[in-house]
C-alpha cells in the first residue's frame, strides 16, 4: 500500500477534547456541546461570489493546498507560516478546525500568515484549509505541541562542523535541501534516555526521511528510516555526558520538503493494552512507553527494536454505548501513524481515541475499540493447537504477538448453526502485524483461511491487511482458530483484537471529494452543483439500501436524498441557488438503511486525498 492513499478528515467537534475521564481524555459525544460548534464527520463546502456569468464559461480552477511551512508550533505562541499550492492567488484566510488557532495575512508578504495558537489548545494535529477566490482547498495538517520549545532550522547547518545547537525538549521546524543533510547538535547526560522523532509524512510532507545519530567524534550510534510509516524515530540512552549529533536527509535527496523534529526526554507513550474496552464498564489499561518512571512506570518485558519499554496502569472510565448505536469512531487526532492506508484503517472501526490527561509528556492518541461483549485477554500458553485457549462466543479477545514466530490458538464450541463473522483488528488499531486467520474444525479439517479485505474504488483505497469475513459454522462443533503474523514478526507493536460473533448486518459509509485522485476541496459555486463520491462497506451480510441525506446546509444550498442499492459506491449531489449567500461551513452527511425490519443510522465518514503520486 502506497503513501498516496486518502486520510481521515476531521473537524472541530471531533477535536474539541472537551471530555476527560479518569486519566484518559476521550472525545465528546455528539450530545455534548464542544467549544467549536461544528458537527462531527463533516465536509467543507464553500459558496463563492462569481462576478462573471457561468454560462459559456470554462470550468473554474481548482484550488489546491500543497504545503504549509512550518508544520507546527507550541501552544501559547505565535508564528509566521508560508503556504504553497495551485490556484492560491487571492487566498486571504486560513481556516483551522480549532477555534483556538487563528491566522491573519501579512500584508507585505504574499502567501504568508501570522498564526496564533492559544495556550489552551491541546497537543495534537489539526486541519487547516485555504479560503480564497476559488473556494476552500483540501486540508493540510498542523501540529501543536506542549512542553517543548520551538526552534527553527537556521539554514546554516548543512555540515557536521556547522551543526545547529538545539536544546533538549525542543521541536525544530526545518526544510530539507536537495543533495545535503541537516545537522543538529544537542547535549545529553550519561544514562539519559532521549527520543528523537522526525514528523514529516504524518504531517502531510512528502519527505521520506532518513535519520542518523552520532557521537561528537562522529561515531555512529543509531539510524532509522521507517518507524511511523516513512517517518524515523531513534530511541537511545546516552552512553556518556557530552554532545550528540542528529543528521537528517531525504532518502532520494529531494529538496523543499518540511519536517518537525522533536528531541525530548519526556514521558512518551507507545501504545496501550488491551486496545479494546467494553461499553458501560470501567477498566484499567496498561500503558507502554519510554521515560515513564517519573509517572510511576516500571520496567516491562516488552521492547521495540531491542529498546525496553516501561509500563504503568491507566484507569479508564466506562465509555457510552451511544457511539455503537451510531456506528461511530470518535477521533481526537488524525490517525496518520495508524497505517500506510489510513483510509481503510479508520473506515470500519467502532470506538474512539483516547489520550492520558493531566500528565506531562508526549502522548499520541491511542485507538480503542468499544464493544458490547465481554473482553478476554490472550493467555500466552496458546502457541499450539493442543494448548489452544478455551474461549466462549461471542468472542472479543485482545492479543499480541509478543515475540517473532508467535502463534496464537483459540478454541470454542458453536451453539448455533449459520454464519459467524470473524474480524482481526490490527492495522485498524495501529498494530504493525499483517495478520492472517485459519479456522480448523474438530476433525482436523481446514475450514478456511482469511486474509486481507476491503474495497479499492478508483483512488479510494479501502483495502487493508486485516482479515474480515463471514464463515458458516455448525452447531455443537468445536473449532480452533489460529491468528499469526504473515511474516512471523513480533514485539510490543504487534497487538491485535480477534472478534467472533453471529453475523449481524451493518454498514459503514465514507465520502471523498470529486477531484480524487487529486487533492481538492468541496466547493459549490452559485448556480452550479458538485458531487461527492460515496463508498459503502457492507458487513455481516448487509444487502439493504443505503440512503444519504445532508444536515447543516447553509441557506441556498440543496441536496436530493440519494439511495444506493446493491452497490459499494455512489455519488451525492449538492447544488446552490443563483442568489445563494456566500458561506463557508461544515456539512454533516447521514446514511440510513433498512434490512429485515431493522433500521440503521450512521454518520458518513469524510476523507481527503493527501497526494496523487
């Protein structure tokens, strides 16, 4: 799967972070009032003044947002940013999806804006759009940090001798030059654990970064190229007091691509286990990460790239079952570290993201499935058929391939004839495995083997590495299930959730702008129409109709309910009156369905194309 797949597009309601439970921060439910009054899962639509008549006029240019520099800033500060793209002449506004981030144009500098980040803006990533004469652009990501100090690439750091001095716990905004490296020098004490994280692809930069760490004398200590997708990360313990040098370059030595480099010794979360919780039940997760000792963390038995992780308990309050009723996955952050194909990785999830609150450190939003069924934890003595772990249907088991060549076996007895749905969640919850699943009956016969699934429709990549399929099973028969990584890898990042249940019909709906496979916005000019591509992921044997409607339309904009029957794709049309007033806002799409007398109501999940190469 390539980096050019679409990513999930989020809005203020999803990113408001209004609720805080125990030591995890959850997104607000749709019934709560977020600081920014926007609907969850929205599509940006802009109505514009057209001075010339549309009749006989060629198609208007499509505004496209290619690049924002720098890629982020620390909360409570003000910075100058530069925009780049196509048809961006006349852009006079940057629209962020958090009310605490505001921008104003700099009159004497074309395509430059002054951005102010309120101190109360939570750390995370936010969408930013360009607004101008040709409408609203596609979004790009902007990172907000806390507990760090912003520093800028000085442009004179292209050799080891001229390495730029930066402080510990800093975030450096830089841009790579072709055929050169950027060098940074920082001090560390013996035994100090330091994490160096280059954020580029995760922030919509095309940089394919390669990073090395050397001692002050030039001895190589560590290197990294692909940790979060194409973004490198180095975790090391300083062997002695002194200075250390980070070198960063594009793998193909291309120039002009921005990055944000964090150098920190603060607590940092890698993941949580189990990555699934039951609706209505408080529970306690285990957080795994680095430098957790200051928060009471203890050494764990898990490691990443031979670097040990620490662990600490993380209490979680009971999540509401409301999100299951709506078929939701509530986001705090963009899941750009989930997968090489975030389209697929977030389209068929039920649950939420959560972030520890009230603690210093660097915390990526953690994906959590939410289920109505009891959660079972994998027993490590299940490596063979003979030692298969006994479980009961309906099954939700949280597992992990703790070591290379780990094989996890489960066995259960079926109480009803008919279709049972098997799901392995791994890529969808930021696991690094490529899992496959084998079902064997009590006579030793292989029933089936499940692997990748999903729809690829034009450039909308809904395909992913997680097995998901309905299988017919027989009553009173015992079955064994093997779950294993296709390449037999293992470690702390190889967690998964296996779910087995009676097949129940359901569907997930997603939408993307009409300019796909190119990046683009969703714009309607006065007296014209536009459309959105719609993708339907059917599950559990759902084969009923799906009808799409829109809410929160601005005055003068209209839609016709669209019904998709026996298909995985369709289009949704919006149009504007000739005299519609100008508007820039968020529109909510709703998908409803009906099958066997059961009614479904689902929010449509919007996506945007990141790149087309």
